């Protein structure tokens, strides 16, 4: 009898342990993996600014972006063709083409071109201010803006002024002004792309859509570099740029985009938006460590103030959507 009860007790303990293990595993999959995906996005999208800076040191920026997006887009599309995924239909193509132009032909390409003339850290900080354009666009449309958004706008502008205090002398350089212009224009097109995505989001596989946008944009960008004669021959591209392209393709365009969309689907918007504040910090710190880019008190304080203002704007926008 004692043997029976000992065996029964051991079985009960084993079953309880199994249930706990399954529950923990389910919880990790439900919360842990999306959080890990978000952490990946926060760090590695910050590092892509450094890779872009290294790549454009040795080759034309538009050609670098074109090659990067061609390889990544080809891999995406080839995978979904292998999986026999359905192609977009009708008006979905219009959405894809518009997002291709806004997000990849303009925003991604211009931001990469911009860091040819400015520091990667400064480019990342400017890249984070696109929510401010959304506020301006909303104002231009005659829509009401929450006071918190206006406060965030003022705070962010103050932070940007502090950052540029250390760069006043650089504004005398045409290349620096051109880099700032390209970076600001890239954030404006990204803002329009974000608003259009919200309004006209495609109703099919977002990963397949992403691959098509990359592939189409690469053809456009490579055609531009070929037509203008600004590209260099494939054999003339140095190893450093090829390593940068490989990193940007695998880490930036494939793994991190997959992690981003996965986190976007599994986590609340207010948590997903954290990456926008972490990316510039990563880029500034790595830029200082790798390229010796300036990391002054003005940049640190101005960057913190700018990101806080962006947080207020994002919080106000999310609150208005509830």
C-alpha cells in the first residue's frame, strides 16, 4: 500500500511540474519572445546608422541602398514565391507603390545619403523626429491638436536647438547643410508614409509587402544611379562597403524588420514605440566609440530633451486614438 501511495504521489508531482513547465513556456512565448524582438529592434536598428556611415564612405549612397534593398527584397520575394503566397491584387498594388516611394525610394535612401555628410549620431537623432512632422501635417489639415502635442513640439524644438549649438560652425559648410536637408526630408517622407500606412494599410502578408517594396525601390534607385552616371562598378566597391551592405541587408532589412513587425503584432503600441527613443542613443554612443564622433554635453542634454519631447508627442497621439 505504501508503495502504491509513493508511486501515486510521484506521478502527481510529475504532472504538476509538467503543467507548470507548460504554463511557463506558454507565458514566455506570449510575452518573452515579443519583448526579445523589441530589444533586438531597439539595439540593432541603432547600429544600422553606423553601418550606413561606413558604407557611404567608400561608395555612392543611392547605389549602396539600391544594392542592399535589391538583395533583401529578392530574398523576401523568393521565399514567399517558394511558399506560394498570394500576390497583391487591385488597389493593394497602389498602396505598395506609394509606400515604396515614400519609405524606401525617399526616406531610407535619403537618410543613408544624409549620413555621408553628417555624423551617424546626428542622423539618428534627426531620424527620430518624424512624429513632429505628423503634428505639423495634422495642423496643416486644420485638425485640432492636443496641448500635450504642442508642448512636446516645443520641448523637442528646444532640444534640437541645444544639439545644434555645437554645430553652428558646421552650417558654413555646404556639405553639412546638404546632409541636414536630406535627413530632414527623409523624416518628412517617413511621416507621410506612416500616415498613409495607417489609412491605406494593405490587407495581405506584411512581410511579402515589405519585400516587394524593397525590390521595386532597388530597381528605381539603381536605375537613377545608372542614368546619372553616379554609380561605380561592382568590382570597384571596396570590402568595407560590401561588409556594410551585408550587415544592413541581413541585420537591418531582414532580421530586424521581421522582429519589428512581430513585436508590432504582439505588443501594445506604447511599448513598441520605445525603439524610436533607444535607436538614437545607440547610434550616438557607437558613433563616438567607432568613428570618434563628438559626444558633448550639449549633444547629450539636447538629445535627451528632444527624445522627451518626442515621447510627449507620441503619448498625445496614442491617447487621441483611444
